[in-house]
C-alpha cells in the first residue's frame, strides 16, 4: 500500500517537474522571440552579439555577480558599475534597448532556452533532414552525355559495317584472282551500288521518296523552331530556387522584381535586396551555404565575427532568360498595373520552380490555374496576339463606371461617343484587348 | 593498297561528319535559332543583356562587368510637373548614421555622425489623411504592404509572416509593441533599415513609404484613419500640410 503511494508520489512529482521545465522553456522561447530576436541570435552575431552561454562568458570575463541581469534591465546602469559591462558596451555602436520589465527568472528562462539551442551547422552535419523543404538544388543535367553515347555507338556500328564490307571485297578480289579472272574489270563501289539500285529499283525509289519527304518535313520543322525559345534555361551564377523564396517563404514577386509596376523591365534585384534577408539567412545545407556565400561575396559582407559590410563588392552577372528582339516593345508595367495580369500568366507558377528560371512552355502555362489557355509557343508573336484576342480588359471595368483609371476613361468615351460600337464589342459579353486596339501593329512595333 | 586507302578515306569522311553533327548538340546558354540575331542584341542597349559575345564574336569592351545597381545617389525620377509631388519625391533630407556603412552596407551614401534617427521623431507625414482619400491611401498601402512587408511582418502585422513561420527568419517584431514610434522614425527605419532590417530605399520611393506608414499605423490602432461625422480624425494624426524641407 505504502509502496504504491510512494510510486504515485514519484510519478506525480516527475510530471510536475517536466511540466515546470517545459513552461519555462516555452516562456523563454516566446520571450526571446518577442524581445531579443530582432537583434540577437543564439549562435550568430547580428546587430547584437550571439547569446549562446552568455552567462558563462560573462562570469569567465570577470563580470560582477548579477550584473548581466542589471544589463538587460538597463545596460547603462550596469556599464556604470561593472568594468566588464563597460567593455561589452563598446561591442557595437548600436545601443541595446532597455528592458526594465524583465524579471530575473524571466531573463534566466530566456538564457536557458538560448543555451539549449543546437548549433545550426551541427544539425546538417549529423545527416538530419533539413526542415521546410529546404532541399539542395541539383543543377546536374545528363542530356549532353546521353547524346554522346549515341554518337559513339553510331561510329562503332558504321566502322563494323565498313570493315565487314571491306573484308568481303578483299575475299572476292582474292577468289577472282585465284579463278584467273582479270581484276581490272572489277567493279568499284559506286558501280556496284548502281547495279544494285537498278536491280531493286521499285524499293529504292520508294525509300528515296520517303527519305526526301522526311528531309523536307525536318527542314520545315527546323524553320518553325527559329525564334521559338521555349524551355530556354541559361546557366546562372547562383542556383536560385524560386520555390523556396516565393513558395515556402511567401515572398511576393514584386519584392525582388520591384520595377515591374513602374517600368518596362521587371528588374533584377540588386544585391542589397538579397541581403535584406540573407544577412541572417545563411543556409541550412552546405550546398545552400555555398550559394549564399556568393551573395556575401557580391555584397561585400563578411559573415565571420561581428558581421560587417567591407565595402568591397563584386558583380553578380545573371543571364537574361526572356529576350525580345529589338523590333518588339513590351512593357511590364502596362500589363501588370493597367492590365492587372498576374505574373504566372506568362512566367508560370514560380512558387514550384526549384531550378533557375526558364522560358515555360505553353503546355505548362495552361496547367496553371487562372491562366488564359493559349496554343502558340511562348514568347512568339502568335502567343501575344492570341492572348490579346481573348483576354478581357481588367475585370469590372465594363460594369464599374465609378472606377477611375485607364479603362474607365475608355468606357466613358465609348458610352458617350459610339454606343453601337460598344454594343458590338459587348456581343460576347466582354471587351477584349484587341477590340481596344491590341492588334494594331504600332502598339508593339514602332 | 588502293582499296585499303579508299576504305580509310571513306571511314575518315564518315567520322568527321558524325563529329560535326555531334557538335550541333544544344548549348544551354544559347536560346536557339534566331531570325535576326542583331535584333536580339542590337546597338540600342536593353537591360541585363550581355553584349560581350554576339554569335560567337567576342567584344571584350562590351562584356558585362556590372550587375544590377541601385540608382545613383541623389537622382530623382521624373514625377511630372506637379510641385507637391515633386517636393515629396526630392531626396530624403535625413542621413543615415556612419555606423550604417558597416551594418547596412550604405557605402555610397552621404552619412551623418549625428543620431538622425532620434531627430526623425519630429518629422511629419506629408500625406494628409482626409475622409475622402483615406480609402485610396489604405488601398495603395495594402498593395504595397502585400508586396513589400507581408512575408516577414505577416498579413496581420504581428511579425509572424510566412518567412518566420517557415523557420527561415526570426526576430520580426509585432507592430503593436512598437506603437511608441513616431511616423518620422517609422519612415527612417523603412528608408535606411533598423537592426536586422535592411534599407528599402531602393525598392520604395518616399511617397510609397509614407503610404506604408499610414497603413502600418492601422495595425497598431484599428481606429486609425477613421473619421467622425464632423470630419475630425478619431485618432490624432501625425501629418503636416507643409512639407518637411531642409
């Protein structure tokens, strides 16, 4: 009976103890994220120094007992009374905020939580899978190696055929000589071939026809492929995965391509935009860290130690993916702002694009939800024209007369000046881009 | 002897042809056949195109050596002739602290040794909210916020955006905890960056930042930007009719 009671007491105590530690752990986690994390990280120096085992560091450095808590409440009073705290205050020109509301237990819970955080590099080294789908980008392709295998095989086969043919001819030559025939009237290759072709002229004729027709077809297909750049995916200096940035981390396209609403060009991000996040995001796997190190090199950021910009920058030279010839004018802001077209209509669902950017095929674009289905190859004139023919001008512009802007003005003018024309446009229930002049040559070629 | 030579010659012809055909395999950095290559790489310079190598001909002087750059310091884009707009778009008169060179990489900027963040407390928002324009300002603010801030600061402004939830980034404050910030300091922080946040002056112009300041205030106080029947603001606004000038 007593034994049972004792066991029960032990288990109850254990539960209370575990629950107690987890609450302080959760409290430390929450407090750290709310109060400290905008400047401090457990294992990396940021605006403030790293906090891993900071209590140990202070006592090793000869700080007075309890001055670290005083520091958190108000660093200036701590620096005034403790020489060690005075040296800490020179760490960075950015002064730490005062947290007079934090009690000693709360500060301890924060420090306990920080000390329990594992080093980020260690997690990757012991082979544990990186969280959040942060898979390394595999840029290897095997297309070129496979085509070489076929070429080598072809060469070997042709060599064998020729060698056998040669042996046969040699044998024939020898047998003729043995039979006492005159070798001078021995036929050459071409004469032999002619004789053979004459003998089987029906089959030779038919196969020649087939060959000629297929050659013509290939020629025309080749001609049609001129100027079609679908699947074009040039190599890039940094293996940039859109899936992680726009997909998992939910960054809007316009954050990096921020001139898309203001300019003809959507704009490539300057390296300072990369650094807005990558000052802190160093990558979880060695493959990612290697890529992100290229950003640091370009931005002149020294991630070691306190983390500083050195001022020594290097260019990142991206390869342009979508290139239009000079006789075509395309303006991003016209399509995105006035037309209200989503990026995915032409660029596909970049939130799933793990590799670097490429010109999507029409088939892929048609799979994306909400896209206008088109048939012509991407980036060709047929493709543009097709969309201009079916895409209605920004939704609501026809019925919502109060709406200001470009299309509302056109609506007003049509209503006031030419009602019959407007009625004609509205026969299919929508006003398309082409009806407002989207098929005029000079809209894009001037 | 003659026959042997013939066989060798034909073998050579065939292998050279195969090699030539083999060299036609696609080059990943070539976009394929073009009608008029000089129309794709024309003398009229297009952004981000490398003119250093056109159809195998190399031109070392034209080779791309610089990446995308921020606009030169002090340049003002053309914003029409309306003097209010132009005044609003003139370069920001407050300077970043010299420490921002190392912490935020502002090497090209004119910096100040003074703590101008503290001085910015007095700056007023030049976009005046009225009962008429408040809807438009908040609509523009929402668009800008979605594109520029939401991935970290979250749709609700509590600092739990998708970047924080995915575990990629930590330390984004809740706007409610920063209610004591003045409009001017909020502007300064977006323009030059603050702590872990970088400078957003290359992505947002001054009008857009002031619009965002209005929008962010709404997270801190739901009553912000509401007007009573007499047209007076429910929450005191830190706006000014006169533009802040040097």
